[in-house]
């Protein structure tokens, strides 16, 4: 029983610290853009403008 007098306040303190870190990350913009990092891995680093997948317009045969 005396162990509960130590463990409960320690658990409450750990939850408080975790909540503080979570809200600080949210306020700092950590979770603002979740899509760009996932899509950036799909593009090749050697093509910074991501133009490899874009087809050029068809040429005019009269030029």
C-alpha cells in the first residue's frame, strides 16, 4: 500500500510531462504539414522541379 503513495503521483507527473510535450509540439507546428514528407519520397532527388513525369506538349509537324 505505501508503494501506491509514490506510484500514483509519479504516474500523474509522467502524464503531465507527456501532455506538456505534446501540446508544445502542436503549438510549434510539428503536425501542420503531414502530406509533404510522405509525397517527397516519391520524387527523385536528381529532378528538383519534378518534371520527369510531365510529358512535353506534342510538336507541331509544320514547324
